[in-house]
C-alpha cells in the first residue's frame, strides 16, 4: 500500500534522498534483527491472530525496545530512532511491513499489508495521526526545521488493492501490487 508523505514547504531534493536512504537503512537493520536476535525472534513467535490487546501491546513494547537498541547501534540518526522503532514495532504486531520508499510527486513509502485487517490497521494509523507524528519527527530531525507533513493514501490506490483481494483467482487482473 503506497503511503504518500508530503511536506510544506517541500523538502530539498537532497533531504528527500537522505530521508529515503535512512528509511531503507533502518528497515535493513530491523529486517536483520527480526531474523537474528533471539529476543526479537522470541517476541515475534508470540504473535498470533487471537492475541488480546494487552498481549499485543506487551509484545509491541518489547519489540520497540529491541528495535531502538538495534537502530542506535546501526547509526541511524538519533532523532529518527524513537519514532521509527515505534512504527516498526507497531507494524510488526499488526502484520504490516515497510518495504521501500521512493520519490514520486512526494515521498512514497510502501507498506506490505499481510492481512485484510492490516489494511484497515494501516488506514487507522494514518487517520489517527500516528503515521503523521512518526514521519514529522523523522523529517524534522533531518531538515532541522519545522515543516507541515501530510500523510495520506490515495483512494484510487486503496480501491485497486481491495479490488485485487476480491477478484477471483485466475479471472482477470494480472498485476496487483
């Protein structure tokens, strides 16, 4: 699911490139930690669809703590670490995975939603202001100035992804991202 991140005033091209590079670096660190750190592996194994909210929050908090340590060790800029660690932990317990970020008419961060519920959860993270707070903190730590950040998903992109989920297999649509 593409999530658009626009700023006002627009970021300098070099700052956008740095933002994208740091997001990819952070994701690489988190991906490696999820596969190699015993404490993280143990927490990830506890994830089950029927967890109550208390259990999910406890796992999320444990992951956030581990992710912060890993991001600091990986030399991610200190201003970015708390927000990114929280976002990656929040996403992990909701079966959402950051995939990549690219430049479009804005910065576009792509998230893989592994369940239908996770598509809803991603929407809630945007509507609640959670994603705005994370991206605003990350961008402001890089640009060293206050910017207005707008985070959104375009309706046509969401509808296309949902259509992919409702189309019978082997009956038409060939490409669903």
